[in-house]
C-alpha cells in the first residue's frame, strides 16, 4: 500500500495558496484527482513521449498533436491544458519517474532532446520575474512583465493602413500556482479598466460593488454561450465548507488516503500528530468530520463539481 503523509509537499503547498488564487488552485487540485482525468493524462503522456515528441519539437497549439490529439481534447474538457500540466503528485509517480529517466538519457547522450520536448507539456511553477520590451519610435511598443501574481502585457502598434492610428492592448491578468483553464466561452471573465494610481480603497470599492451586481443577477454578465442562446442555470450558493487552505489540505489528504485504502483510524491519528507537531493541540478530527470531508471531496472530484467553483453555473 502506498504511504502518503499529511506533511507531504503536495498538501503543504495547498496551505500556502494565496487568497486571490484559492478557487482556481483548488479546482485544479480536485480535477487532477478525478479517475478519468488521471487515466487520460497517463494515456496522453504515453502517446506523447512515444510518438509526438519525435515529430514535434515546438508545440504551440493542440492541433500540432498527432497520436495524442484525442487525449488532449479530452483534457481540455476537464479544464486542463495539455500544454501546461502540473503533475507533482503521488498519483503520477510513474510519469515523474519516467521523466527523470528521460532526462538521464539526455545527459547520457549529451543532448536535451527529451528535456526540451517535455518542457512543452509541463507546467513550470514560478521562479524568477521576467521582463521584455521591444520599442521602435512611432512604430511599436511591446512590453511584457511576468511576476508571481500577474502578467502585464502592453502592445501599441501603428496601423499601416491608417497612418498614425495606433492599436492599443493593455492588460493585467492574474497568475495562479496551478494551471486550471476553463473554456473561454463558458467563463464569466471580464476585462476591467482600473487606474492603479488611484487609492486602494477606491479600487476595492468599485470591484466590490461590481461583484454585488453580479451576485444579484448573474444573467447581466453573460458568457459567450449565453449570448449565443444557451441557457444558464445558476450553481448553488458558494459552498462555505471550502473556506480555508488548511481545511482544504485536510480534505484532499483524507480523500487521497481513503483511495489508497488507509484506515480511518490511521488517518485521524496522522492528522492529529501533524497538528501536534505544529504546536496545535486543539485540532482533533472526529469520525463524522472525516466522513463529511470525504463526502464533499467525492462530490467535487468524482462528480466534476469543481467546474462550478469557477463557472458559477451548473455543469
């Protein structure tokens, strides 16, 4: 029987998710544990390293895939990008072991064939900020800045057909520790124009009031699918049980342990010891709480309810 512990990095990472990224990251943590998702990832990876990686050195879209194209389309239906997979879990120890072997093969052959090819399908966690700028007076200004929390992109390009007319693109998009990617036509995303020179409380006030308008009437902010005529059924009120990083880490640990046939008694002891070693003596997991946590995770993982967290609608 595989042994996992509450202090493994996959659960400690959940405790460190920042508030702004919690929903997206948790959706990924739930999606990656679904049996169908796991099966598809293994099939995708095996097809990729045994076929596509030899024919495609530079992959920029899923249309470039050959043998693993069907799996890539299926992964996207789970809101996972086949060109950006984070697999640092016990669930994918065989894949991670194989990746290490392939990298050793590169070293042995004094090249980077596999290392380079694998880079196109694996999500790379944040390391260092990056900055690039391309400026030609009266022609273009393109600037990109990537930090741990956001990507800023500016593009001012002169339009040759209209002389001095300039096309403007100016956006800041959040970055998350886990790469969940909902379909663009189902997500209720909007580009907001915010003057960052304004006081924080004024910006927060606007976003707060906008969110209240959305909560009062979801239909006022339609998705592409809704605008095309598809109906939208509002999801249940946000689940208050998914309220903190620590609790969510416990839930995921319990779900994983039970899938590995660990006894409930052992799980309760493991969690108690984990918190005692942290100096928290009041954290005692009751059997009913454990059962409740398992039920919640089955609902969100096995039944794909994680999608509702970021869509706001029934799936």
